């Protein structure tokens, strides 16, 4: 359904665009998005003693791409430059049935003559991905700045990751991502 409500997606299997799950309407997809493993997938959590656990961000922050998921997603229309989106996904083909909830709120505008600027805040909460009773939590902020004359989009993102299972609460991780994309 698409229209005044903006967009509602529901069901199992691929979206019309198999990669649309990791795009948000805030304009900050380069800085933060549901695919947390894209930013820090190989970073390992440390146990309370400081020892690397062997559990990395990619193990416990799943986005359930492809046909393995049942998902519900809603994206709002833009209200004076502000957008919001929320998604719920569950691993329908696994006995573990890990699931996640993701949300993103963004604001964009043309405040500078050089190009559009966008800001967003997002959160992710996953359960049962590494083991039954495990919890994966993260939040992030992102900003992008377009440089229209040069066809460049610069971005900066900050994400905080947390993970715990039934026995241990691991030390939090942080990622800072920055860069630029040149379109030609």
C-alpha cells in the first residue's frame, strides 16, 4: 500500500527491490541504517574481563535479508522535511526465530546553498540471534551533506552497540563512519 500513509510493506520474501530493507527515507542511509554489520560487522564484543568473545556485531545484528524473513515495515510521508520509519522482522526459516525492531527518524532541508542536509537518529533491538535469551541493542545518529556542484555526498555516522546473553553482558562497542560518495 502506498499513498497518503506513504508506505506499508508486509509479508515474507524479497521486497520489490531486494535491497530496499537497508534504505531509509531520512536521506542518511550512508551514515546509518538497519544493516548494522555494514558498519562494524567484524568488531568483536569483549567479555567483562576484557577478553575478545568471538561474538561479533555481524553475528548478533541481523537484518534478515532475502527470503529468510517475515517483515512488517512502515515509512511515513515527509512532514516539512521530517520522516520516520519502523520495521519488525523475524527469521521465519530458523528454529531460533531471531527477531528485530528498527526505527529511524530523520529531518532534511536545504539550509545551505551548497546542497541538501539530512540528520537522523535510529535504534535497533534484536533478540535471540546468537542464543535464546540474547539481546542486541544499538542506537545511532547520522548526518549527510550534499555538495551539488561537485556531485558529492559527505556523511558522518555514530553507532553504539550493546549485546548480552543469558550469562554475560558484554562491553559496548562504538563505530564512527565518515566518508564521501561521488556520483558521476
